[in-house]
C-alpha cells in the first residue's frame, strides 16, 4: 500500500513503527543493564543475547520509519526527548534500586515477569503484522517471530520454574506480577492514533490483540497453578501518547551520553 | 547479452566464496545462503543480502568485506550491498558445504526438523553421538546454542535452527 498511502495512513504507519521500535529499544537497554548481574553465567549469556536480538529489532523498525522520511535510525534512537517516545511505561521502569555503576539491587523476579509479559505481547503483535496492509512489515514480522520463539521459550521456562520452586519464590513472583501489571495498561494500546492505525489495516485493534494476549497467558498460567486474578490491569498512564515516568529520563540520559557529546562518534 | 550477464554473476559468486563469516572462518557467506541476488551492470555490482539474525554485529563487517573483496576484481568499479528481509533467512538455506564447514569449526549444523513441541536434536560434531544435552539455548553469538556431549565429554555449539513454520 506504500504508493497509495494518504497523509493520514502514512502518519498512522509512522506512529506504529515508532511504538514498536521504542518498545524494543528501551527493553533492550534495560535488559543490557543486567549484564554481569544475572543469577548465573549461562543466564548472562542468554539475556544479553536476547537484548542484542531486541536491539536489532528496534533498528529494523526505526529503519522502516527512516524509509518513510524520518531522521536516520541512530537519531531516532538517541536524540528524541522522553515526551516524543511511544514505548510502554512498563519497559522504561528501572530494574530495581541502585545502578550497575554502584551497588545494584535488581529484582530478578521482576525481570522475569516483565520480560515474559512483554514477549507474549510482542508475539501477539508480530503475528498480527504478518497480515499487515504494509507489506514490508509482513516479512519483518516473520523474521522477528523466528527469534522471538527462543525468547519466549526462555522466559516461559524461568517463569514456570520460579513459580513452582519454593514458597518464598512464589511470593516473590506474585509480588513481581503485581508490580508489572500495575504498568501494563498501555502495552496493548496504540494511543491517540488507534483509529487511523486500525482503519489502515496495519495491525489488529487493541481489543483483538488483548484477547489474543489473554489466551496465550492463560495457557502458561495453567502450568503454575494461577488464575487470571493477579494478572488484571487497567490503563492509567499512556506511554503511546508520550506520557512517561522519570525512569525514562534517567535511561535516556545514560544511553545517549556519548551521542550528546558527539553525534557522529564512531563506535 | 543475457549469457554474459549470468557469467559475470557466476564469477561474482565464485569470488564471494572468499568472504567468510567473520566469526566462523570455515564457512562462506555463499554457503550460509545469505546472498539473495546479484546484479552486474557494466562495472557496478549490486548485491542483496539476507541477515541471519537481526541484531548480529557481524553484518556491517560482512558488508565491508564483500565490498573490499569484489573491488579486487579488475572489472569491478563499484559495489553496493543492501540488506533485505524478504524472504526471511532460514537455516535450511545453508548449503551442504556450509554444514561441513560448521562441523569443521566444532559447530553442529542446524537440525533440519523440529519436534512437535518446538524442541530439536543435534548430534555431537566431534564424535557424532546423539547422547547430548542442551546447556543453553543462547550462546556466544546470536545464531548459536551451547550443548554438552555426554559420550565424548566435550562442550560444543550448535547453530540454532530458524524456520518460518
């Protein structure tokens, strides 16, 4: 449909691409902060690899936006202030108290729950993009899904193992679920441009993706003896509309530090 | 005219066999099945490449190596390398020579089939034993997993299968 796009459709497409790119970008950043801190070395390798894949996905969505006339991917990633970011607020939240530069007390249960919830949400969206009216998204979605297959397998394994481990582990996981679901409200929303995004048949409506998300989640919960009661959520703050928390400013200040000093720096 | 065109393409493919995976020097990008198309117009070559894994940091290195290698040919003046996502790269694009090259490096080639539950099995690249365990789905690079052979007691890596199914 790229040649026949109206101005509205184009704006809707750019909006969606930035939501997808921003989600993966900040998710990869928070994941990378765990480097060297994960519970054991095998996990360090695994979660670093997942972060790397996800950063690759972000680049691809930014490049698709670039093809539509936006600034280059590097600038989209580094130079936009928080108010212009479209990621879900769940993904920008810090990993816990402290910083990897000092004494971090990150919460692994929170990481596992957040990563699993995001991966399921992303899977549902990618499956929808396979039939998007914007063809370049069809191939990209297939490619992402191949890699996501492994991410999902990984986070599902942690989620099920920890829930079914000790009483203490279960309590920690339940508390992490509470913290994650409190911020989940905007994950499957598209913000102010939803109507245009859905009308252009770029992706299924938020209502449909939410139904599919719940189906995927229910299948996993049956393995940890949980029902949906802990997993309810509501929309309070919408990152899709640029409503963010102070945690995003902190992340942007850190990740764009070199870029702000020298935008042409060669890595 | 048509014949000349395909001869030139053949020659490019032959030359491209010199471009190895920067992290696995026994396998060329041709054997990995990364090349989607080659267009030769007079002294300009344009190549479409399929990335194996999207976040792979070797991709820009491969691009640079392709440019340098082809520019060595007397009749090539300019080289353009484009990454494309259609069709998506799958591990069954790796040639027989590619699978042999992986084994030579100590990496089990990607299995051709998945089990019903999405899991898969490979044999030890050193002793061919099937008595192996998966240590980590993720490995030192995006495309590899870490396994352990219980027969010859060697750790080894396997290239992850990726499929559109």
